C-alpha cells in the first residue's frame, strides 16, 4: 500500500514535467495535436536554441541566482535563531516570537502587497533584483521558525545544561551546538526557500519594473502574451526555468532524508 501511494504521488509530480518536456519538442507555428499524441513525430530540439531569441534567459538566470544566494542563507539563519529563542528564550521572548510567527502564517500574502510596495519604495529599495529578498524571507521564515523549534525540541536538554555550565552565551550555544545539530531542518528549509524564491513572480512583478533586473520566473511570465502557436518555445523556456530547481532537489534530497532520519 505504501509503495503504491509513493508511485501515485511520484506520478502526480513527474507526469506534468514529462508532458512539458514533450510539448517543448513540438514544431512551432502549428496547432496542438488532436487527441493524445505523446511523442512528436519530428522532435525539435532546436526549440531550446530559439529561446534566446524571445527571452534574455541568461540574464534572468543570473538574477534568480543572485536572489536565491541571498534569500536562502538569510532565511535559514533568521529562522534558526528565532526558533532557538522560541525554544530556549525567556517567557516574554517566546511569546513575542510565537506571536510574530502566528501572525506571519495567518495573514494572507495578498493583504501585504500594497503596504510592502509602499514601504520598500519609501526607503529607496525598489526596482532592484534583490528588492524581493525581504518578501521571500517574510514568506518562508515563519514556517522555518516552527520547523527549527521542533528540531531543537528533539535535542537532549543535557547538551544545553553543559553549555550553560561552560559559560557559553546564548548566541554561541545556538551557533556551536543547536544549529549544527539541526542540519536536517536547515537542508529542508533551504530547499523550500530555494523553490519559493526561484518560482516567485508576484513579488518581482510589484517591486521590479526594469526588465533587465527581472528574475527568471517573471521573465518567463512575459512570454505568456506571445503568439499562441509558439507554445513549444514557451514550454522549452519553462523546462530551462524548472531544471535548476529540479536539480537542486535531486542533489539535496538524499542529504535531507539522511540527516532527518539519523542514517549514515
């Protein structure tokens, strides 16, 4: 039963990606095939070379890489530190951290779009590739705090008693003991933040107006208004945009599961 559920779940994720790849190999300027035509008769791998004619995807790729290279470590560090305070801080500190996490999880993201745009523009940080980093951190950190809180709750209390006996400050205890012991939570949150930041186009749509500063997701979205018969080119661009996130997952999934389960 568990194996069948795993296969069904994997199929639900793999099937759309497979159809996207197959659709990217069809001939442009032709209507979609009638009925179910899985493999095109004349696969057009040249569609991937044509993406550059419609989309400056190398620039968008570098912009997205800059965003995730900042957003991922900042989110992990902020969440882990706040999770440590939620687990070991004073009663007042735990109350404030818990209230902030609950507020961040309960308030709809759409309710913050206008205030966020006004705030970021008022401090002169709008229309920059990294303008969306605070929004990404705010969106993913509340969940990350709870994730680290649960990870820290599983650690032996004796570790922290020894740290207090040795005179370690809270900051050094978090950095030297708690954070290294919660590697599974760090890997998991880093992956979640990466996928969120890589696929986010609402935040750059509202905060970044210059096309040369767009991340890849927003640049890909700009192709939606192109000629409908060019959908194979659009799907080829979607494959290029999806590949880095899929590759990161394949590379890190074993590390996440290994650390989380305590296997060697």
